[in-house]
C-alpha cells in the first residue's frame, strides 16, 4: 500500500444487549407485572396466616375494649342521673331525662332545662322568664 491510498473502514452492525426490541420490552413488562402480582398474593396470604395466628389475642383485646366502653357508659349514665343540669343531646338518653324529671324535678335536655311543676305540669322557661307548658 502506498501512502496515498485511503483505508476503508467497514462497520458491521452488531446487536447491543442494552437496546431491547419491542418484543423483548413487552416480555420484560409482562414478567415484571406477573412478579408484582405474585408478590401481592404472597403478602395477602401471609396476612391471612397472621390474622388466624393472632385471632385469640384480637378477641381478647375486643372483649377488654367492650368492657371498658361499657364501664365508661355506666359511669356517664350515673353522672347524668346525679346532676340534672348536664345537658342531654341525644334521644338515646331520653329515659334518663324522664327519670331526672321525676327525681330532681328538673332536667336539661337538648339545650333547654325542663321543670316538673308541683301539680305535674311539664314546662320550660323562655328567654323572658315566662313558663311555657308542654
């Protein structure tokens, strides 16, 4: 070869392992999706096992919670009966309202203080102090 001749470089295209074709990409996404579904199912099954394993503990906690709520409810009812000027907002305690009227001759119910008169009449006082009989 003489110095004046040019050397020709021929490039042969080869496959680059980092460049995926569309088919390979779709398979990759499919595999990833299946893997995620399997992981999700595995997490669910372990959660079911965990819940069965601690069923007695959860049952005991629920019983303790129910007893505590019942105890607080009983204490609240006792407080309502002891003081007729504690306002009762709910219809749930209407029976207590009636008992307070009989026992204390007065009861605060839904924002008003009701009184039981000497002759048995039920009334509340208006803003001007007038008795309004029911």
